[in-house]
């Protein structure tokens, strides 16, 4: 699937919400989904970055996206419920969600993790995705074929020293995906995880400041798996955690 070649118009008539759509992998995913015909809902906390992605989609001739400025750290279930109502009014249904926004937090020994840091990373990486998914279920069920994709990491499968909160948050992400997938077998909404692998973004540069970033895959290079999981060719794939860059 990481070699998947998406047919033209793969996502035509689909509405897809992308969290963290202003930068890195999320920005690339939004532009890629739009270039395959999707109407994108760009959710993020920095409006200027979302506007840049919006402009790039329009300049490339894609469907007009919607912008949802929201800081996942402060957002409450009510914000997600209001957003779900607006999506239903505007689009009727929702065909895809890419839970992509995450915080890395500080890399440090476990016993030095600060409670505020733990709270913030768990809020953005786990609780926000949980509350957002709960609120969006109604509008996702209205789609004939909806795909919810969570973003994991290799440290969400095997714990790594000093990656404390982030690593734990990605284990929780894998668990949340598995619980949802088990509740929705043989239904019109499927749940899977993507592990992007080492990818040239600001988060990766923060985690590995000394490495040569030119040797890393760009977000554009890992898009085939994102397209596969968002499109109809992955219908029936549920409860999987897939790698963009298998070893
Ligand atoms: P970036 O840091 O480049 O982008 C993260 C995005 O999430 C940004 O747009 C950021 O917004 C947004 N975001 C962060 N906090 C919030 C918040 N409180 N509210 C709303 N939006 C927020 O990360 P990547 O593109 O590298 O990562 C994307 C996903 O891939 C993450 O889930 C990450 O864990 C995962 N991943 C990445 C890997 C890599 O090598 N890059 C490897 C494995 C997993 P803003 O621009 O405003 O800061």
C-alpha cells in the first residue's frame, strides 16, 4: 500500500477533515486529498498556516476547503459537537478524518516529566482525538464509506527511553483505534492507524536536531498510504496499523 498509485479523482465527492492541517504531514495530506478531488476541512491552531494551505489548494484548482481554527489543547467536547453540526449543515456527511495533529513534548527521563507537559501532550494527542471522534460519529455514519485514520509512531508500539509522554500517547492512540475498530466491524466506518516513519518536518527536526534532514522522506513521498486509507480501495480494511516506510 505504500506503493499505492491513486487513480485520478479518487476522493471526488468526499469530505475529509484533517487536524494539524497547517504544517508538515497534515498540510501535505490536505493538499494531496484536495488534488484527488476531496473537499477538505482544515483544522489547526495557526490561522495563517491554514490560510496558506487554503490558498495553495485553490491555486491548484482543488475544491474550496473550509478552515476550522481550533487549539486542541483548549478545545472541549462542546467545540467538537458544534463543529459536527456545522459540518452536517454544510456538507451533509463526513467521509474521512485524519487525526494528525500532535505534540512531541520534551524528551527527558520519565521521572522528570512535568505534570503540565504530560497533561498537554495527552490532551492534544489523545483526548482531543477521542472527543472529536465521539462528536463526529453521527456525521461519519451518514457517509456510505467513511475512513478514520489515526497517526501513530514506532514509539507507540515499542516504548523508547526518554520519549515518555509522546510514546505513551501513541500507545493510547493505537489502543483507541483498536477499540473503535472492534466496535465497528462490518459497518460503514473503518478505523486504522498510519505510522509515517521518519519524515522531514519540524517535529522530526526537534526530535533529531543533528541529523541530515535531506536524507529523510518528504511528506509528499509518504502520501500513497494516506490516499489508500482515505479512498474506496481500502474498504474493508479495519483495525490495522500500517507503515508508510516499512523496514
Ligand atoms: P509537525 O509538528 O510538523 O505538525 C504538527 C501539526 O499539528 C502542526 O500543524 C501543528 O500546528 C498541529 N498542532 C500541534 N498542536 C496543536 C494544537 N494544540 N491544536 C491544533 N493543532 C495543533 O508534525 P509532523 O507533520 O511531523 O507530524 C504529523 C503527525 O505524524 C503527528 O501525529 C506525529 O506524531 C506523527 N509522526 C511524525 C513523524 C515524523 O518523522 N515527522 C514520525 C512518526 C509520527 P502549528 O503549525 O500551529 O504548530
